[in-house]
């Protein structure tokens, strides 16, 4: 699951909410608000692409079969691995 960065959430709150409100109250400002919101949307897409690339080397493995029973404690074993970049000499 991709999680947005805190700074991205901040900019959405600072730009999208006021400009969407302004566009709703003053229809003549709607084109400007739409352009600014579109610019932020492009930034969001770049942020998502960057985040996807940063987790590309992470793998999660588990057992093929996990048996769990109702009203009994159970465990699911997960193994996380991260491929580290190799440095050539």
C-alpha cells in the first residue's frame, strides 16, 4: 500500500481545499483553480511513481499454507527481504 508523504498531504490541504472553495463561491475563478489543482495532481502522480520505485526491491514471503482456528491465538510468519544495490569495484 502506498502512503502519501506528510508534505503532500499538507499541500493538498493548503491548495486544493481553498481553491475548490473559491471556485465554488466565485465561478469565474474556476479555470484558475482547476489549473492549480491539476498541477498538484501531477505532483501527486510523480510522488506515487517515486514511492513505487523506492519499494521495488522489497519482497515479502510467507508460508504457502497457514492454519488458523476460531477463538484460538494464531501466528502468521512473514519474511521481509530488501535487495541492496551492489557496488562494483
